[in-house]
C-alpha cells in the first residue's frame, strides 16, 4: 500500500557531489559521451547496461501495460538496477529526459516517481534532463558550457554512427570499425575535459580527422541490402527497446542507416518557429528558431563536406530533410516524432535505403499516424519503397518481429539480385559491343 501523501524527493545541488546518477541507455554511442560530459561537470554518472526480457517484466509490475513501452522499459531498467545491490540507495539518484511536447515522454518522470514509491524506493531522487523549463526547481541544471559540449557530442556521435554503419559491413578485418569508434569516443571526451573540440572551428577540424580515419579502414564494398531504421526515438536507437535490431540486420547481411539524433533536436527547435507561423505568437521565436537551425546546419554542412571528401556517404542535413516532407505531411503534425518521421523515411528512400523498418511502441498514436499511417502515401510517391512497421510491446515476441523483418528482407534481396543480374547483363553487352 503506497502513501499517496508522499512528496517525492528532489535532486538538490548538494547531491551533485554525494550521489551517483543512473541513466537509462537509450542511444549507446551518444549516451557514452553524455556520461563523460556529466563527469566533467562534477557529477557521478553511470549508463545502465541491464538488458533482456526481464526488464520489461520488471516494468510491468509498476507500469500499466497500456502505458508507452519505452516508459515501461526505462522504469523497469531503473528498478532492476536499484534491486541489484550494486548501489548505495542513500546515495543514488536517477536522471530521465523530458521532451516537453505532446508525447507521453514528458510524463515519464511522474510515472517513475510513482513506481519508485510502489517498489519501496521512495527515497530515491529523480532529476530531469530537459531544455523546456520542466522541473525548474531541480538541483540538476544545464549550464551554457555543458550545453555546448552536449551539442558537439551529438554532432560527433551522429558522424561516428553514420561512418561506423557504412564501413563495418564491408571491413576486411572484423572489429576494426568498432575499435576506431571507441577510440574516437575516448579521444573526443579527453578533448572535452580540456575544454577543446567544442568551438565551430575545432569541430570542423575533428570532422576531417574522423572521416580520414574511417576512410582508411580497409574495406571492400559489395552489393548488400540497404536498410534504414526510423520510428519513435527510444525504440529507434535503444537495443533494449528494439530487441537489438541493428545486430539482427547485420547478421542478415545488411548495411544499416539510422538517422542521427541531431535531427530530432533540430525538429524540436523547428517546431518552435512553426507553431508561431501556424497559430500566431511572438515573431522573435521564429527568428530565434531559424537562427539556431542555420547555426546547426552550418556544422552539418561541414560534416557532410568532410565525409564526401573521402568518398563516403554523409547524412543529409536537417533543413534538406525537412523539405522532403513537402506534399506528404504538414508541419503542424508535431506530436511525438511527427512530420520528421515521414520526412526521414522519404530521405532514406531517396538516399538508396528503400528498405525501411519503422519501429513503434504499440499504441503510440503519433507514430501510428506519421509512421505506419504514411506508408501508403510514401509508396505513392516512391513506388519501390519497401517499408515494414514493427510494433514493440511486452506481448510482442522477438521471433515474430524478426520473421516480419525477414519477409521485408526477402523482397529486398530479390530486388538486389535482379539489379545485379541486370548490371551483369548490361556489362556483358557493353563488352561484346566493344570487341566488335
């Protein structure tokens, strides 16, 4: 029986030096850099690695199964960690992100506090990581230097993810790409500790170095099915949330493309301006939104230029992705991943990744509308689009999910083989013609 009058403890400034902060692992590559940044700022932080189906079962004890699946997993991962005996519960705190939008993610913190009280961990304080002013009285705050590091870290992580995904399927020595990725994470975090690698010029120089290093990995490009992953932000990136989808696709011989996290950050910034344009308000917010987007776009353009210089495929800058929603979906569709989800699918198709897994928590209305609900519209624009929506839920079995993906891959492999046969035939005809 829980005490409804219980007032959840807040994370205070004094706890910065006394408490270890546990963080759910949404995007492993990005969050590993987040942990280092928090430690540089004087926090004790740990990204949770607890995995497996037992996490969902633990979450189900404290969260209704009609609630968003990512909330269930995040809370299950927290409570599993607290029950593990690895931590001093009087000196442990939790950190959770809040989007501040119409998504249920804004309410995860309240669900978490309720679950903690029910599980007997009511003394554990919860801090909020957000840029929208929620939990304004929290002792956890994002300073300007910290915000600069976070933005730089997202850009670097997006680049590393992009290059890792397009080199690792073709590397001649297994594991080289992963080793280089981890080396760059350590090197960049070392620069952050020294106050380096953050300025516009420093980021640009590092982009060149990173691209050169990845291009130098011996690799042989052979025809493989190209598969993009889109969807709700947690299940798109989290191996726990999507049952290690990227690993599964790699085991099926695919090259995987996952849009970067900076796209979602810019989507949130863009929506600030679009709301004013659609419904009225302070025009200064439109200017501020546009200014921030063009500032970040310049960094993305530098990244793209560095990657192209070494013959690799760069991620498409956000402002170009945004234009791809034209004729498909309006900018007023901005709950959850909104129009960005549709635009990312269009961008993937245009970039050659016409095979797409659209990941969505079961019952996530924004994703069912702008993800699954837009598939027919996308196919009308792009007839070769091969998109399969996959629901992630405690009741959805991994084998069923993978079997559905295999059906999509069967089409992808059949088309790839047909394309290879056509290219071989054309090459044979060209050779025969040249010898006459």
